[in-house]
C-alpha cells in the first residue's frame, strides 16, 4: 500500500517542542561532562602533587580540598572520635579521628584511618612532636547519614564543630586531614581517600540524544498515511 508523509499540525508542534527539550537536555549533559571531567582531573592532580605545609588559617576550605599537606605537632589522644560504620577489605569498623595540635597552636582533626574493635587495643598512638602527611577533606553529610549523638559517642559523619565542642577545643581548622599512607600491619590503617563524585553525564547525554532520535522515528512512522486512490469507474 502506497503511503505519503502527512503529519498533523498537533503532532508536528509536539515533536518540535519535545525535540528542542530533549536536545537541550542532552547538550547540557555534554557540558556537565566536560566540567566534571575537568574537576576530577583537578582533584587527581592535587592529590598527586608534592605535599605542602598546611596554612595556619584557611579562608577558603573548598580551594584546599584534596590538597596534599604536611602538619607538624602532636596528637591529643585523650580525645578520640570513631566514625561508624566504615569498612575495609570487607571488614566492619570505624574511622578514628584524633585532634592534632600543631606547633603553631591551632588544632586540626585528623582521620588516622580504619580500625575495628579487634585491633583497638593494638592501635598505634604516636607520642611527642611528629610530622604527618595527609589529604585535606571537607565534612559531608548526605540525606541517608544518621544524626550524630555526641552524648552517647555515636558519630556517623565528621561534624568538626560538634567534635571540637565535645572535646572543649578552640581554634580548630574547618577541614580535616586524611592520613595519606598506610603502613602494613599498623592500625588505624590510613591511606584510603575516597572521591565520592560520580561522572555519569556521558550516559545521560546518550540517553537524551537517543530519546530525540526515537522521537523522530516515531513521528515519521506515525505521520505516514495511506494514499487514497480515486476509483474512476465508480
């Protein structure tokens, strides 16, 4: 049966508007892909750079996140915070946060790394003035993270202000530092820095552009109507 392309006005308008929206969404995802890729490259670059002394005052914490830094001072082991639950190699445990008093006098919370109840009695506790190396992080709380309960010592995310208040500490940096290296057989086990930034924009761009292509195919097929033949002998 012979068919011709005869779209209705309504179908044509709907298709054009929908196509503009779908292509805009796909284009926006391409832009976000470029931005996110550049941001992840920047993070990897900062984490691989040589460490620098962390400044005593950080006015723009975001600019320092993922930077590799060094600190000189001593741990205040009488104040210890366990962020739960955290896993390492399939084992359940916690991240041990301990205040670090710098030679300058200010305090930085340090995530010394993962530890479980099994290794708690064997945890290393360096004494005296030492130098440590780590990666600057900012505290984040997601909508799925439970609320901390300082009164019972139940901590689920690194609320720096609440920890400082609980320990009675002042002049505490607005960032914390993850120990950058893991020593075999030593606990807490440092060296794990997780970059929780997903880059799925290529998938989303493909999805929206695919929807735009499918829309055009559907529009074309649905607009092909049978051609009525005139019966001259009737």
